[in-house]
C-alpha cells in the first residue's frame, strides 16, 4: 500500500487575523462527498444524504503562485493581492456551501520553469480553512493562468505531474472534489475528438487513483465543458466509480437559450449512468467600455434579439439544474463587478434590476443576486 503524506497546515500560515474566526480543521469533518444513487440514478451525496446540489462560488485568489503574479493582468494581480481568509468568510455569509478554487498547472508541475515549491502548501492551507468553515471544496487544475504559458487545451503529462504532487495532499478528506482539468478545447462533434477527450481524462483519473486518492473527480466535458449526447459512448474510466461530469452553460452562442440545452448537456445528463454538475456559470457586464454606455467585459448573447429575456432565462437554468440534481458554481466571487460590487466587494451583490440588453445596460450587472436568492431557497 502506498503511504499518503498528509499534513494539517496551520490555519495562520496564510490569510489574516480573521483566521482566528476559523475553527479547527479535521479531514473527517462535515461535508464528506461521494457519488451514490438517488432513485436509481447517480447523484452527489453529502454525509450520506443526497442529492447534494452544491451552492458554489468560484474563487480566483489562488489561481497562480505568488512567484508568477507579475505575469498576470492588473485585474488578476489585484484579485490575488486582496485574497485572504476574509474572502472565505464572505463566501459563507453569502450563503454558499461550496468553493471552487482554480489552481495553476504550471506552478504545480515540477518540470515547468514556472514551478513554485511553496504553492501547494498555500493551496492546502486555504482549502483546509474552507473545509473548517463547513464548506465543501472543488480544486480545479487550470492552465490558463498565468497567461501566455503555452496552454495546450487538454490534459497532458504536465497535468499528471501536477496531480501526482497535489492529489495525495487531499486524499484524507472526501469533502474535497478534484477537478481534473478545466475546459478542454478538444471538439465534441467527432468520434476522434471524443476519443481524445476520453483518453486524456481517463489518464488523469488513473493517476489520481494511483496515488491513493478516492475523492470525487470532476470531468469537464469537451469543447470547453459542453456535454453532447454522443459523449455517452466515450465515458471516462474510473476504478472507484466516483466521477461527476461538468458543464459550463455560460450564455454564449447556442448555449444561451433553453431550446439548445438538450443537445448541449440535457440528454447526456438525463442518462441513468452519469451524474452532472454545473461547475461554472454567470451572465454579467463589468467595467464601462470606451463609449461609457456599455460594458468592457461581458458574457451575454449581445448579437441575439432575444437577449432581453436573459435574466428570466438565467432563472430557468437554475430550475433545470435542480431538476437534474445539480448545483451551480457562480463565476467568480472575487472578480470585480460580476457577482460582487467592487465598491463593497465582500457584502454587496450585483443584479439584473436595470438590465435592458447586453450592450447598453450600464455596468455593473450580473448574476450575483440571482445566485444569492437561489442559494437561500430551501428547495436547494
């Protein structure tokens, strides 16, 4: 049997004085997750009760190691500089019960010129603080940050090395899900593309299991986390039978409107053989553009005449998620003006109250209040 190294990192190693508000961490604490069966279909369970639909928020403050911060855009530099235990306390106050941390593949790969030996310890410290607060965690490998570091768009040997380093650190705590690799670019329309997707993710799952981690593993669908029906013939292998498939239904292109959802994820997720979760979503406009009458940074189907319906359609997505026993992770709690208002970033949400259309609605606007309202709904 391979021994699994595990150290409980002191909660004051990273964070701030507010770490005093964090109770002691135990790897067997509340929020243990496993894929089981609910009414005969796979579902995510928490402490043996299901279905568990995570009320999740994505946090970007750990997206790169400190040593790579100078490579980031000014916005991401500020996000990382501002991140602390206070962020986690605000996430819990928001009403979330789960946090997704994006972490950098190149900073975790010992063969990368960007490798940072201290980075894993920083991740572990904040993950343990999050778990000690009673929240579940999704740790997602991402090779988009820092930018311009040769993103491949698919799991690679670098992904395997990163997980070989990181997965054993989380193996004792089943309240931590492991996101194999964020948003692969491999096409999902062809058999060759789907076979490549299957092979890439199966290799990551095999590596994580080989180092002794039995945690739930999250598999992003092909074509930037879509789940076409054809992918049912290319399911990822897992000796532990503890997988979740992830879709990211950001309202762009066909994904913006419900009549396309069956083809893009609905039929796949209705299968009796899989469990799906929405692990990234939002619609927003942040930062005034050059004209001063619209948003500089936007996810919204601005070229579609039905865009005025988007706030109501966003609620339809929450209803669809509940029907397929999925939670939703909102992107991103600490990115300015997409969930939280940068004028009061730990307390004030943005909303759709003044939404007219994608281009002309004055920013900030976004799904923050919709997330909060649904998270407070006891049906979740």
